[in-house]
C-alpha cells in the first residue's frame, strides 16, 4: 500500500528582533508567512489528504490551518515534530552578533557533531521518523501532511538517506514553506522528493 507523507516547513515568522526563538511560545507567522501557507494550500489542493498534523508551536499550527481547512480536516498535534531544543534560544546568533563572539558561550560550541549546544541530531532524527510513521498510519494509501521546522526536517532527510547528521546549516535544502515528501510502500521508504511551492528562501534568513 503506497502512502505519501509531506513534511512541510512552516512559513516565515514575525521576528523583528532577529533572535533564535526555538521553542519560545508566541512567535506567529508574518504576513508573508501567512501568504506562503496559502500558496502551499493551493499547491496541495488536489492532494488526497487524509490527515494534517503539526508541531505544537504556534508558527507550525498557523501554517497547517489553511491547508487542513481546504480539505475539511482538523489539525492534529504531534510533539515529535517540534523544533529542536537549543541552548542559544532567545539570543541573536547570526554572524557578527554578540552571542557567538562572547567567550561565555564558547563552551557550548565544543562539540559540533552531537551537537553540544542543543538536542542531539540522532534524537531529532528518531523522533521525527517516529512522527512520520505515526502520520503514515493515520491514512494508509492516501496522503498526509506534517508541519515541522527546518532543522528537524533536514535532520530527518539526512537520516533516511544515510548521510552523516552533522552538517553546515548554510547548505540546508529546506526553504520556508517547502515540502520534503516521503513515499512509502507499506512501511518501506521508496522515494523522497523536495519542492518549494511558496518559492525559494535563504536558509540563513532571519525570521525563519
């Protein structure tokens, strides 16, 4: 039985301070982010969606809402789709910003392979794969949408394609409101596709 699970990154977030917001509550989509969610809803208009599930964070729930509504579905919540935990949460971490230049924070950077500053990549991969399989079981033989976040989606993709999990964040192929699509025959992954129905975006973009 062939089942398709679309894993959607949320749309652009309103983040005027440019901080790493991570799991901090209250960060909602920007006007452009809502537009991006609408574009994805149109792109999936003919999809045979049987279920929509999302990370519990507001930006993911808001991205999922118009897509679910277009198919007469409710948005389910799966904690396995949540953003990665990060010890720099609430700080500015872009190149040239203070957090990464301060010796106070250097111990957090001692191990880029696990990584030492946040949730281990392997833990992210396992919980994301679990969420995808739970979603797959919601609508066997149909399509399902999961809404998550950039790092968890990219980690999942690297895991299922057999790549090492540590990587250069600047080279992630996971734009805002992009779809990473996994196709299963029963429980076996047989195909992976990537698309950008809302257009491309820079993975380093503030507010992402």
